[in-house]
C-alpha cells in the first residue's frame, strides 16, 4: 500500500507584503505617525496578540481599506517581560531579583521593532512608495521589505 504525504507548506500562498520598521517609538505613537504620513486609519485592536507558548503579548493595530480590498496590520515584534531570576537556595541575600526577558514575534528578525503586514489579494499598492513615505518620518531609523519565503515562523503572522 502506497503512503501519500501532504505538506501544509505546499498549499500556503502568501498574499501579503511584510515591511520591517526599526524605530524606538512607542507603538501608539508610531501608529499615529503612520496614519498621518500614509493616510491610514490604524486602530488598536481590543486584544493584543497573546501567544501562550511564548508567554508574551504583542501590541497590534488594524485598518481595513475597503476601497482597494486590503487589510493593514501594525504589530510590535518585541515583547519585554520581567521575570523572577532563579536563585540557589544557599544564597546569602533574600532579595528577589528580576530579569528582563525579550521575546520576538519573528525570532529571525530580532533587530526589527515593528512589522507592517498588508494583506491584499491583488497587490494593487505601490510598496516602494509606502517605504519612501515611512522613511520620511524623522523618528524611523530604517524600513525595508521582508521576503516572506525566507521566514521560518511565518505562521506567527496569522492574526485572525
């Protein structure tokens, strides 16, 4: 009897673009500046992205553009969390120390602060124009397009 094996990756078709942003601003401030410069209407979602197996949450903003049938997401790639540090039982000091742990939504893009995901079936928007407009924001260090096929953890970009 023959064994047939189907790979899920064979059916995955990326119908979205991904833009990486290096910027030290707070998420709400970056969303405001993107709304202003790109004429978007990004709004914070009621619930953050919460990954139980990461034990981290990431801020997410969303805007649905019905004119060109696209959905824009601005999501933080970095979650910093304070945790109690492990101590040996024979410690001289009873102080509880904490350690800040950093978790990334996309671990292969550790240096990226924010991601913009533009879901669009027809790809009828000018990505170079968007990159240039984002780059004109003085607080943005750099921005560039990310090749989705090179990502190992692209399943983290499924927000629905």
